[in-house]
């Protein structure tokens, strides 16, 4: 499907504006300002700033080398090769290699002039400033991804609920009908959500961390626990009384999966349940013993699952109320 994204629109507008400004200023090679703008527009504000700085610094170095070698040796194609032999390792050493392409355009401008003058160097510097400046201005706007992040939260939490309910049905009725599709979907959603949350961090200069990113990292670790739980549950040899009690607990957990931090309530319930189990009659058969041992291990995994959530400080309540109406563990 043909689609024009916001970055494409910004690139097209930015290139046009840069060329118009350069042309109005009477600069030679004014179209190069558009090329510089295109190269400097990135997917995030931070990347745009770094790309712009790298290209500006690389262009300054390129003009210095070009002035020295063209004037010192000759305006010859072999000298261009010599300049690049020195220039490229320099940019790599200074970690500004992103500017190689842009700088190559400047080098060719200087070569084509046949004579390097102060006016020419000023012309090229202004071209760079116009191209970089327009790109930075265009990149000041980045659409909010808050709604997308909340949508990822909802879908991941729904999948968590579905997986936990499958565990409940197995503990109660030995039900094997679940097809497991939520496992693959959740793994993909977590990867996509983390990437989007990280991009959101890079669009805020004063923000070094993001609650959404930490939230999805927490869910990813919980998901690893869920993946360990599934084979454990399916290998329980016998349904015992404790199975139903634990199933009730997990069902309540499955119905209350949310971004707020209410895990402490479930941790207390889990502790009380463990004490209750210790007071129950000892197992009479080997199968019952193995089943209860597996259930105890399952409880320990659920405790780790809840401790991960407890370590997450949660979203502000007003933000939570705005984006969701239901609670989740």
C-alpha cells in the first residue's frame, strides 16, 4: 500500500525550503543545501542533532584538507583521491564518518571552482549552515507516540491474561485446547514496543529514561517467567486440591493485569496461600507428592513474576486513569 509518512513529508519540505533559502542568499551550488537537509533529517531529535553536528564538523575538515592540498599540489582528480585517503580515516577517528558523503560534495565543489578563495569557503560554509539548520528546525516536530505505546500495553496485557487463563484451565480441568498463538504474538509485540519506547526517549533531550521503556522491559522479564511456567504446568502428573486453589489465584491475577503497581497485594495472598498449603495433609502417593512439588515450584515462579512488577514504580495515577479504566497486575 502506498503511504507517505511524516518523515517523508518533512524531508521533502525541508529540502525545498533549504534550496529556496540558499537561492535567495545568492549562493553558488544552492541545490546542495537540499542534499545536506535530506541527509540530516533523522527518525529522532537526538539522532538529527548528532547527524547535523557530525556533518558540519566533517565538512569543515574537508574544506581544510581541500584548501591545503588543492592549493599546495594541484586541482587534479588524483588529488581528490589523496584528500579522501586522508579525510576518511580522520572522520572515522573523530567518529564523524556520517559526514563523508556530504563532505565529498563540498570537496567536489572546491575542485570544480579551480581556485579556492575566502568567498568560496564562506559560500560553502553558509550552504552547510542552511542545510543543517533547516533539518534541525524540521526535526523539532515529532508526532507523539503515546497512543501507540498505550495500545501496545493493552495488547500485551490482554495476551498475558489469555496465557494465564490457559494455565488456569489446565490446572482445573487438564484442558489442552489452547493453541499457544499468544506466545509468538507477545514476543513480537514486546520487541516492537521496546523499540518504539526507546525512540520516544530519543525525542526528548532532557529525558534519559522512559517509564514506558522500563514497563516493557519488566513485561519482557515476566514473559520469560511465563514461558518457564508453561512446560511446568503441563507436566503436573495429577490434579490435587492445591491445583484448584492456585488456579483461583492465577485467575484473579489474569483478570487484573495493568500498568499500576498493585503486585504487593498478590504477593501477600501468595504468602498466605503458601502457609495454608504447609498446614495441609501430607501427600499420600508419589504422584500426589510430585504434583504438589510442581505446584510449589509454580508458586515460586509466580512470586518472581510479581516481584518484577513490584520493582516497577508504575505510571502516575492521573496518566493511568487517562489511558485505562481497568487495573492490571
